[in-house]
C-alpha cells in the first residue's frame, strides 16, 4: 500500500515524458514538412517553369517586352483556316500579304521576236495574258553627306555692309551628325535595343567610321534636347488619378565613386492604360526614398507600388493613397502552392489555393469594371 504514491508519481513522470516526446516528434515532423516543401520549391524554381501565369485577366503593372510582340490578330498574316484531311484536322496558314500602299516596281519578262512565232505553222503568237508574282524587297540604309553652304554678300559701294545667309539651327551645332542620323541611332538603341558598339560595326560595313564614344555623346546631347518634353510628360503623369511605380536594379560600369559590382536603380513611373499613356524612366545611383520624394512632390492621388518601405514616407508627407499590388501578394501564395506538391484526388484545397482563387475572383471583378468604364468612356 505504501508503494501506491510512488507509482502514481512515477506514472505522472512517465506521462509527462511521453507528452514531451510526442511534442518533440510533432515539432520534428513539422520541421521535416517545411524542409520538404522548401526543397520541392527550390527544385521547381531551378528546373521548372518560373511563370506564375494563370487565366487571370488582370492588367500588368508595366508593359514588358513580351507585350510588344505582334499578336496573331495584329499581324498581316491572314487568319488561319481549318481544313479537313483524312484522319485529322490541321491548320493551314495562308501566305503573307504585301501591303497595297507600298510602291511597286514592275519587271516585265517578254519573249524575243524570234520566240513570238509558232514553231508549227509560223504564225505570229497572240498575247493572251500574263503570270504575276510579287516579292517584298528592302533597300538597306543609305548614307549621304549634306553640305551646308551659306552664301555671303557685301555692298559694292560702301564696303560697310556684309551679310551671310542664315542656316536652320541644328540639333548639335558643328557636329557631323544630322537630325536624321541622330534619330536613326536613337531608334536603333532605344526602340530596337541595338547597342552602340553593334551600330558602329553596322556603319563600318558600309564604309563609315563612327566610334562608340561619339555615338554615346550624341545620345547624351539628344537627352538634353528632349528635356522639355520629359518635363511635360512628368507634369501630365502627375495629373493622373493613379500612378504605377517600381524600381529595378542595374549595374553601371565606370560610375564615379562606385564599384562596378554595386547596384544602381532605374525608377519607372507609368500612368494607367488610357488614351495618352505615359511611361517615364528615372536613373538613380541608390534605392533611397529621396527619389520618390522628388518625383512625387506635390502629388496627392493614389500610388500603386509593391511592398518596398521606401515609398511610405512620400505617401505620408504628400497625403498619397498607397495601393498594394495583388501580383506581388499572389506570388507568395503561388510559391506555397508549389511547395505543397502535386494535387491528389482526395486532397482538399489548401489555404494557398483558396487565396489564389479569391484573388482570381477579384481580377474578374476588376476586368468587368474596367470593361464597363471603357464602354462608358468610349475607350477601346
């Protein structure tokens, strides 16, 4: 009978020890599950597709290069038609068409006088028609030198009056670059993403020696010339009820006071998609909050940004309504969904899937509202 209290105490100790072991085992199992999900997500990011694309109709924050690709309905290729062949249906694409507005050069191929006689009875052949075939040709860039000659005049009587004909003001005075050449280089670089060093090689192939430094100096000067236009675009952007803004890192070689491996930033501001869209790029050597403070000075509407805290001071100081980006929030749920592994038949949708579906519903509501607004505003 005296051993009963000892047994009770021993039982309590064993029970406490068992509970501790069970708790430890649960913690380990939870930790193993987290590590498995992290490993699965790491493998997906390394070997799988990095796309987060779904059937979402949400308008992208900024138009990326992919958005500029010609869609099938926008190209000059006639719409593909379906034809039935034995055992399956395949797509038959019609040939490319040449725009009617292009200038036509006709090359006529005719028979010689000797060939215009029938070899059977010697009768003269009669013209009954022709076969035509059009090709699309291109004329490579042609270079020419423009010689500006300003004629001078003097009074033959008094020799006291001398006048020289005026010449139109040039973009870069005393430079060999005409406005057409500057526009050509700028279009190649900024619209077609053709670096200056490649352009120098292109010019070299047609016998024109232009060094990369000269081209770079020309582009810097062009940037100064269009500064009034940039200022007007900035003013127009600040008149919008919503501004999208983001910053992306880049490396600048030979930047004074900075190592080549250090990060600089390109700050991008864009208006919503409307009749007069505006997209402005602003370079800064840092990610400091000073940049949005300068760019958004006096703005008091709404700002769509990601979670970077550098935007909050200007929102507080200027009274700007800060909007969150669902694409950034959704990204974490997509990672969680990937980490959970492939779907099984009996597995219930997790919280990540539920959140993604809820966000998708918000996108659908947004798309309907935008469509209704555009219809009422007459915007395509």
